[in-house]
């Protein structure tokens, strides 16, 4: 696939959908060049057009965005899911029902130690969280940092290379969050945010970096991954 196509797909992956004008500005490409690439990718089934509904009194045509289709999923990093799940199943049959989660426990323990070593020079929590975002982005999670006074500091991720493993072994989500908490040394709250058409992004809120206390108090318990009452994994 052409490099310019890959750049467009990666940019759209890290969004809820993008118009040609934004893609052109972000990638430093001409408007007509991006438009033609998007049309080609749409014809090949990797993109779909989506018009944003305007308010009733708004003037002009609805804005056209481009979003990824399911066909684009294999283009992004994926863990060796088939092999991994087969190994987990074999471990379960040989060593008992808890064997797969013990392997996952070991994985996150190793990952915690690796990432801690890489972030020892980080002086502030913001710096550590930014470095963690960079590490996860390099592993294919398409991670981005965001901060504003209202919602605080958060890590947003637009791709999950371990989605099939998390679906089969949901306790792995809790292990991952606890690993991130230990790397950062603070509370982390994980939420899934819908971006429409069945798509989701994962949001990790770094609680001590500006998250409002009243927001934490009002958030439904089921939307958080909590270790309390479930036993510590590490």
C-alpha cells in the first residue's frame, strides 16, 4: 500500500472521523491529492463517507467525514491472537482453569518492570504519563495524551491489539489497569467511549492530574475497573 495511503489511514484511525481539509492540513498534502486518495481508499473498501448532521437552522451542506471500515482492521498491529489463544487453551487443559490468567499475570508483571525501567528519569507524573503513552503507542495502541481543566489528564487509545484476548479473558483488563497504576504511582480509571457506528476508544483517566472530585464521585461504578474487593494481582 502506498505510503500516502498509510498516512491517511493512520490519521483517521486516531480520530472519530476526519474531513479532507483536516487531513490535508495535518499531513501537509494538497486538498485535491488527499481527496483523490480518500476516494480511492473508499472504492477499495477501507474508508466510508459519513455526513455529520447539522443543526436544523445551520446553513450549508452537512460536513463530510471519512471513517475506517472493518476491512482496514488487519492493516493495524495485531498480537498473534490465534497462537496466543491456542497456547492459553493448551495451558488450561494441562494445568487447570486458572492457568491462562496466571500467564497473563506474568505478562503484565514483566511489562510493568520493563516500563518502570524506561521511566525512571521521569520527574513529574505528567512526564511519566506522557512517556507511558509513547511506549503504548509504539506497541500499536495508537495512544494520545490530552489535558484540559474540566476533564483532567487522560490517555486516549484508538486501537487495541489485544482485543480478542480481553474478550476471552476480561480479567486481563483489570491486570492492565493495575499495571499502569503501579508504573505511574497513581489511580487510573479505564472507560470505553463510543464514537458511533459500533466503534469505541479506550480512555484512561489519570485521577491525580486534574480529574474533578465530584466527577469521580458521580461516575457509575460499573464503568470503572477497580481492584478493591476483587483482590490485588500484584
